[in-house]
C-alpha cells in the first residue's frame, strides 16, 4: 500500500492561506480564493542551432530540477539572419501541475531563491495584469539538485507562475502568503 502525503505548502495553502484570502478580499465562498494553476519553466536555446548537444545537456538540467522531462520547442518559421530554419529545436519547456507544482514552488522559494548572490527579493512589478507572475533566473545552479561539476554551461530560465487570481493585487497577496520573497520598494 502506497501512502502519499500532501506537499507541505499545499497543506499550508488549504489551512492558512485560503482563510486569510477569503477574509482579506471578502469572498463569499472559499472556492473564489485564488490558487496556483500551473508553473511553466522555459529555456531559450539559441545556441542549439549550432550545437545540438547543448539541448540534451539543458534538458537533463531541467529534468533534474523539475522531476519531469521537458518538451522541445521548435522554430515556427525560418529566419535567415539567425541561420534558423522552420522546425529546428530552439528551446525547452516544462509545465508543472498538481503536487509537482507545489513541491517545485516550495523548493524555489525556500531553497533556491535565497542562494542567489546579493538577493534582495524578487520584483513586485513582474505581474502581467491578469494575476500571473514571471520571473527570470540567470543561472540554473541556484537549485541544489544541480551539481556544479556536471554542468557544461550556465543557462538562464524563465519561470511563469499562473494563478486563478483575477487581479495582480490578489495574485501578489497569494504569493506573499505562500512565502514568495518580494523586494521592498525603496
């Protein structure tokens, strides 16, 4: 018999965050409280045009970080200035949902982001107007799962946190209550 436990952040969301959001925004029902829908990680791999091995290395890194195999994104059209033809691999994407989403968010907020040198918090201005938050990371080494000796190149990645919030204010409050370290406005 396999016993699975809820991720600790998902547990905290249900017991602490939802009641706080319901009270703060005067929702009539707990189901109106915003929640995390998915997290999308994206790595643009322009250098994969010249060297296909870099795509495999990046795919390995992102698989270790997320616990899920990435999808290879291909060019939609040819651009001669970039020596790019339609159908060539140019990026990697992973979409996390369910328990993997909660585990990744917990690791990112509590372990990875504090490892960034001179970390002052993430920008509170990176919302898209519809309650989604985007975050750019300069290197994959902030994740503890990545071994420094095994990487071939430092790569950045784009992380988009998609919520069910209708406004940026609601989404920001949700992420704050979940532990996202926003920078203080100075």
